[in-house]
């Protein structure tokens, strides 16, 4: 599997001269999904590899969502991350917000209202993004707070200053390896899937490019690349399936 990943990531060196360039805008630095300056990350690698498989030379740009959308409208790019407008692809990645606890706390969470009994810290503006039930819980829970930057959530949970952290599991896992020496980021985590995954797609200016991307995506989903990337970036893959892998189309 490691060999397969290496071949896929080396693929740009073997581009044919006639392959068209496709300019795609994805998000700014957000490890482990994107490291802008280093030109890598789970999402960066996925988008680049799928586009190569589709027969394109990817040119990856980085911008906040609103700016990227304006680039698409003004034809400065050929595709951007999005779920509406233009020609929308099948989902290529899943972000997985979860209710993350320390296994040592022995909490059991079966639904969002269960969070009402605990101290909960979430990523900034979580009340706006996680649905009505979560917003109601947050409004009535005196132990609810939001924190930024992301590593703050890890610090609060690993230091036992909160019971539950609401975060994308892969982002949380990444920052657990970047804590100071006073905190033990190796404590076992017990995450609870109280929220549906957030699926992301690419929006293309041209239908033909969208169709080629979808064909390459279907091939990539069966290739083992997602599993290889989980290993490369040391991300969880329960039962062999990475949290960031979307369902097969």
C-alpha cells in the first residue's frame, strides 16, 4: 500500500506534455488536510491525485471560500470546493465532527441532548454549523463554551478541564501530537458520532471536467489511496476505513 501511495504522489513527474492544466482552489492551511506552503496534506493530496488520474495537470491555489467562489465566477480558476452552483462533483472527502471524550472518563453519549449533562467545548461558531439540536443544547448548557485556536480544544480535554470536545476527529488527532510536555496527548480517545459527516465536493465551470473528475474519483475510492493517506498522516481508520473517506457513489 505504501508503494501505491508513493507511485501516486510521484505521478506529476510523468505528466504527458499534452495534458491540460486545471486550476483548482482549495482551502488555506488546516492540518492535517492542507499545508499550503508545503504543498501537501490529506485534502491537497486527494484533489491533486484525482485530477492527475482524470488526465489533468493540477494547479492548486489556496483561498477562503468566498474569494475562491469569486475566482470561479470570474474564470480565474476551473474548480473550487463547494456543494452548489456550476457542475458539482460527487463527494471526494468527508469531514467528521465528533463528540470526543477521554476513554478514562467512561462517558456514554447516544444523542446530542446527552451533552447537556457535561462540560463541553467546541470549535468556534459550532452552534451555527451543527444543527438545531446542538444549538439548543449549547444555549441551555452553562458548561458549554467555544474555543480557538484548535489546539485549545486538545489542551482542555487532555488536562481534564472539559468533559467533551467537539471537533473534526482528524484535526483533533493531529493537534494531540503537538501539545506541550505537561500534557499527555497519548491518552486513549473515545469519540462519539453524534453528527453526520460533512461531505465536500468540487464545483467545476465545465461539465466535461466534472465528469472526468467523477470517473477518476470512483477509481481512486477503490484504489487504496485513502487508506494509504491515513497511514501516512497517522490518522484513525476504524475497521480499516478512514473517517475522511466518503461513501462510494
